C-alpha cells in the first residue's frame, strides 16, 4: 500500500489512519489491532471496517452537508443526539 499521502493522527489510539487516493476519492486504511482506533472512532457494536471508522465517516458527511448549505447561503448548526449520532439543523429564511 505504501506511504499514505494524507494521515489522520489520533491522540489516544495506537495507530493513525492513512488516506489513499482511489480514482477520484480517498479510502481510509488503518490497523485495527487491539481496538484502539475503533475505540476512538467506532460505532457501538461495530463489526465491519466501515463501522469501526463510523464517527470519521459521520463527521466527514456532516461537514460536507454544512459546507454545501453554507455555499447556498443557508445557515445550519450541528446537534449531537443522545445515541451519538449527528443531526444537521438548517434554517431557511
């Protein structure tokens, strides 16, 4: 796989996350050994690699939505739900 062009350093995890370009997007790869990465970024009961990085994908998606709304002049705010999920509240005039 080689050296990742972009690396997300996690403060309280044993391993970092490498972002590798694939076509026009990026893929996240890490080592899940001993569970320190999924402890930081995983969703409850995570089994698949994507679920083990669930919070990373969730926050990336939220940022993309908020940026898209801002580009259209729509203000928004983020609310963290009790289950840890995110809700984007947009205010349309």
